[in-house]
């Protein structure tokens, strides 16, 4: 019967802090995976860099393929990153993380029924949603920063040189795309309490967004639809080559805030964990 | 009765802690509550008794604003259960029936987090409660037994000394030793004048702590009674074994005997009210064995409905 508790109260003051703490091992896993991905992509670069045969190889691809995968100046640092990292895998990796976690943040608490002890405390449902979204923001931002640092700091060791400004524009585009669909996952979860539905819907719409934007380069009837694609406003504008497009980014930011507003409204008016 | 009315005229009409008026909440798959009304007075321990699926948890989750009524109104401390939910929850401690906690955190982290969200909870209060319940705080929730999880939930409900405790089946599924620990802690909490809304499907638990009890079945409040009266009216079941075959007529004439079945040397009696007369008469006979048992919840309901029908 010795004293088994330390005198001070544990930290975890906010729902944000607690949600991050709960996901600690998952966050570490994602961070590790992301660094490995960046290293692998960088390690391949020296064999391609300055190899004239690759230029011939790319020119031999049909034009539609070159357009979809943005296969241009493959042998420069920025060109390589655009094609191999930011044309598909890196933004969608971040998005997958954001959707999986966003869908779980509100709906998971309900599916696991911990929402009862949480809302036994004097916190409003709106505060729950806001703090959950802040956790998503912190998580996605942390992975974005890590990606930027991994590529920017380790790149030169593999002869890959790219300006911080260009890299930042590409990372911010990926980050915002991921945040938008993570917020959608959170909102569907808040509106329905169903994690699977939130995950499925947000993933499907993210992929549709990617496909509409990239295929509209080739398919003329898709072109009117591409303005509704968030990929169009983040990645199709070629941030690596042309930098920040504030007008496009603010559209995506507004859509993200609209998803959040929907989450706040829907969560407040619903029966929870019935 | 006279005493009650005298008391009432002397004290000012206190605002009820909980006032439920004609609340309905039905689910598509069945279940829920229908036109439920009840009041809990300050300092009262109210037992909410009914079989599983009768609507106890629905009622409790309506109080906490986790679900909303489709008709009727709920006021707690005179405040609207929905509009003033945050202000109400500041003064309410809640133990969910289907308690779930953050599996990846330790008990200490969970309670620390909930204490922060509640605000103004000295950590020493949490550690004191944990010590009273013999609860190890350092261990992760996922390694805790059912009983220890329930203890974490009870500490969470009691922290901050809320004016109203809402407890959904607080000892269901716990072993008797832990049940006693929990009852002791709850008794200490109620002795400080707090109001308690306690649901249970076990009569003995409610009888042990409650002043009044509401019986709920199939979503409807069947009756609200004082525990003492309920117990008195409810029949006890007495099984007696005799050396010789007993005389039915003699037994039926004993005070309070409502039913009597003879099986060889055994008699099975259903006795309402005071048992002294019956037990005294049996003890004076040639009986060899005697057992008295409490009515089960179902038997209690039958006794209630029998009474309603006979009136």
C-alpha cells in the first residue's frame, strides 16, 4: 500500500493533446515510412541524373503518358521530384494518412464508445470537433514538414538540388490536398458516426479528384469538371516549376473550412453512439 | 402520509434536481422510452430499476444530452438539458453503463485528461478516490480487468464532487468484493447530500442505496415507489420442509400468505408484508428446514401488475 501515484496531475490538458498521444506509435510509424520513401526515391536519382539514355527513353514514351506523369526534364532535380515524388505518390501518401486519421478522430471515439466519458465532462461538441481537427492539422503538418526536410536536406547528398521555395510550394500543395480530404473524412465521421463510410468516401473522392485532374489533360469532356478537382488546384498547377498559386490554394483552403463547418454543424445536432 | 404533507407545507418547494416531462425517444429497431415523466428531489437517491433493454440507458443518455428526445422536455437544476448542456455537465458526474475508456492510455492519463476537461479537480482528490477503491493508476487501460476499468469510471464520475451523480448499472458484472467497495464509495458520496440517479436490473442493489425507485418496463415507467414500501408489498418466497405432510388450510390462514403449494412434505409459500407471524408459526411446527428468498425483479413486477389488476 505504498504511495503509488506521483503528486502532479498528468498533462494531456486538451482533446488535441490526448488524440495525438493516443496515435503516438502510429504517427512514428508513418514518419518512419515517409523518410524511407524519400530516401529510396533520392537513392535512385544519381543513376538517372545526367544519363542521356533516360532522356531518349522518355522521349520514346507516347505523349499522353508523358503528360499524365509530367515526364519532362527528368534529369534535373526539380523534374525528377515532380515526376517521381509529387506527381502521385507523395501527395496521396499524405492524403491516405490524413483520411485514415481524420475518419477515426471523431467517428472512432463514437464507435469505441469513449464519447460517453468524453462528453460527460463540460465540453461542448463544437469544442470536441475543433480540437479533433487541430490534432489532424498537427499530424498532417508534422508529416509535411518531415517530407520537406527529408527531401531538402538529404537531396544534396544524392546530387539532387532543388530550391527550398520550389520544394515548399510542392509540399504545401500536397499538404493542403491531404488536409482537405482528411477534413472531409473527419466531417463524414462527425455527421454519421461511421468510420468505414468516412474512410471510403474521402478516399474515393480524393482518387476521383486526382483522376479527373490528370485525365482531363487527355480527355476533353473531362475538362469542365477539372475545376471541381482539388488536385487541379494544388498539384496540377505544377508548384515545383511555378511556385505558389495563392488563388488556387485559397480555393482549397475554403473548401477545407467548409468541410469543417459542416462537421461542426452536423455533430452538434445528432444522437451520438446510439 | 400525514407526516409527508406536514413536511411539504413547512419546507419551501425546492426545485427538483431532475425533472423529466413526457419524454419520448423511440428507436426504429425497437426500444427507447415512451411518455416518461419523473422528478428527483435534491439529496435524493433515485433507483431506476428494470430489465435489460427496458429503456434505462436511453433515459440516462437523454439526461446527458448524448441523444435528444423526440418529444417532451428535460430540466436538470432547472436548466434545459440541451441548450444548457455544458453548464449542466459541469455539475453532473456520469458513469456510462457500457463503459469504454482510452485503451492506449494509462488509468492515470485517462483520469488526468478527464480532470483537466472537467476543470478545478485537485489531483489529490483523484488519487484519494483511487486509493479508496484500491486502484492501480500506472497501468494501461488495456491491461485492466473489468472491475478495475469500472473503478476508473467511478473515479471519473466522482471527481470534482458533482451535485448529481448519474450511474448506469455501476456494479453490473463485478465480483461481490468489488461490488462492496463500489457501494461503500457510493454511500460515502451520497451521505454528503448529493443527488443520485442510479440504474440497475438488480433489486438488492437499488434497495441498498436508493430512497425511491422507479420501475421501468418496455420503455414505460410502471410505478415510482419508496423502497421500503416496495419491499414490504413484494412477496417473499418461503420454502419449508416438514417431518409430516403439512396442512394446507392452516398455512393459508397465516397472516400475509397469498399462495400456498404443497408438494409431499414441502410447502412453498408466497408471503406479503411482515414475515414475523408466518415464520413464528412455522418455527413452532414440526418443520425441519426453512429458506426465505427475496423476490426477483420479474416477480416484483408480477406483484405490481397483480395489484393493479385487482384494484
